[in-house]
C-alpha cells in the first residue's frame, strides 16, 4: 500500500507535468487513477502556476543585485548560520 503522502506527492508531480504538457500515456493513466482516488484535487490546479512560470521565463532577465545589498545579505546569512550552529551544539 502506498503512503498517503507518497500518493499526494506523485499526484502533484503528475499535475505539474500535465500543466507543462509533458506526460506520456502511462503517466496520464496514472494521473486519472490518482484523481479518482483523491477527489479533493482538480485536474487544472497547476495550470495557473505553469502559465505564470512560462510567462516569467519569457520576460527580460532581472537586473543584477547591487553589490552592497548582496554583501549585506551574505553577512546576515553567515551570522544567522553561525548562531544556528551554536544553538545546535
């Protein structure tokens, strides 16, 4: 028997694959079966996310992060990591 979280994860993978248009026949059949077994999910629930992703990837590349901001974020991350390591000891 498949654990519920495993079937939910697989359902999410298949829904995403369908939204992107890259499922083969066997995967479509598996998706149909999982949707029948888990009626709380909609076949089209990943389509808006896929559409937004495609639109974002088509757009212009974002501007590079300013070096001052990059350095500040790096210092903050290093400080946070050091404190987390100390707490874990």
